[in-house]
């Protein structure tokens, strides 16, 4: 096991050789794995640019990932929900751009990021949650119009704010299901809101909704299916996965996660985390993600601060908030690419 953790304040950071993370129970399986070419090679991070090398692709594949735009555009249709949206509607009206530090706003940053994606000729745009501060019809329609105009294929998974009207009664699981169907459904383009995958240039781009901090049995089964394919895999989630040294709120799968550690449920007016802690399914998901030998990296949002951890040879990058213009450009490269 190996662990490397750091923040990334816009500086060149790391070039490392990653070990395969698989652990097989039988010696025969280990011998079989040893005969296969390693799918996970070196990786590099330079500011917002990430390079993942693998023998599983013959030519570069370029992705752009953003999270935490926190759009709060609203209109008269949102009036019945103002008591539930008031706090977050005021949260990100004005921000400072992550590069220039000049005053900006989430809408301008989102449009600039789409322009950057077009300029970079990315093959897929990944929206990894908290694109909205609450599920406003006006904001969702605005995003859809920009995405369709851009012409860039996209995948979306929800963050904890995308489906949350603060103070509405109900469990987090039920509220997520209701608002993903009622308001966010068009962003999934007919796909399953809880999990999706798309192969791009030989890379399997996998999204799992962990916006309640928990994983459902069908999501674990889906991930196992994707990992078993043997295709190079890049995983996107909203909430980062636990790595040692990070606080409880940082990571899905933290062994101390639970009601006793939940400091924000009153402020956010949401149900408290489970008293009994994580389900075994969530813990199994965490373990199996970092054991998948074809996993090239994990990418997440939620914390609003760009960071990098390496756990069991797998890099996990959290991107800065797109409300400030931050995002990540991810290139999956053959071993010979420089």
C-alpha cells in the first residue's frame, strides 16, 4: 500500500510510476494477471492538466471534467421553493476566478469552461455534480441550452446540492430519486441517474452517483462489471473516496463516517448521516475500486479545492470549484506519448 496526499495550488506537481492495484486470492489468478500487459502506467499532473499513461490505448483520448459550478439562476417557477433555496441562492453569486483572482460569477465561468473544452477539442465532457445549488428549472434549462450549443458529448452525475432543497422532508435517498426524475432527468440523456459508462477511444469512462456518501448494491454490481471488462477505466464521482489522512467529510468510505461526525446537517437542513456508519456495500465499493487493476484514476469534486492523493497506486484528483472557473483536462495516453 502506498499513500501520497497533497494540495495542488496551481503548480507542477508529480510524475510517478503506479503499481497495479489488484489483489487476487488464488495463485493461478495472480500468475494469469502477471502475463497481461499492465494497463496502469505512469501519470503526471501539471496545474489542471492530468496525463494518464496506459498500454490500453493506441492514441490519446482527451476529457474535460468540471464540478461545483453552483448555478442558482431562478425564475417565478421557483417561488414555491424559496424557503428551501434561500441560503444556497445567495452562496455563489460572485466569485473570484481561480487564475486571475478577478471578480466573476458561476455562469460566466461555466461558459468559459465550455469554450475551453471546444478549444481543446475534448472528446467528452464530464459534469461531476453540484452544477446547481438547488434543482432550479431555470438553471437546468440554461445549462442544457449551453451544452447542446457546444456540440460536445457529455455525461453527468449529481452532487449533493443538485437535488437538495434544504429543509424539505424526506430521506436523502428519496429526495435524490424524486428530484433526479422531476428536474434533472434531461441531463442523463436517457441513462441511469445512479450509474453510467461510455467508452471513448478505448477508455471506459464510468460515473457513479455517491452524492449521499453511500453506494447502493446495484452500483457496486455495476462497478464490478466495468472493472471485469479489462478495459482501461477512469472513475468519476462527486464526493472523493476516503484516503488515510483526509477528514471524514472529505471521503466516501471513511471508517469513522456517521452521525457522530456529521457537523453540517443542521446548517444544510438535511437528514443526519446514518448512526451505524457506512453500509458494508459502501465499504466493499471503496475497497474494490482501489483494487481494480484497470483503474487509471479517480476524479471528484465536492471540496472545492484541487488536491491529489495516491492510494494503493491509484491517483485521485479533486478538482477546484467550477464556480471559480476551475476544471481538469485529462488525457489518457499510450505509453510512448510524451
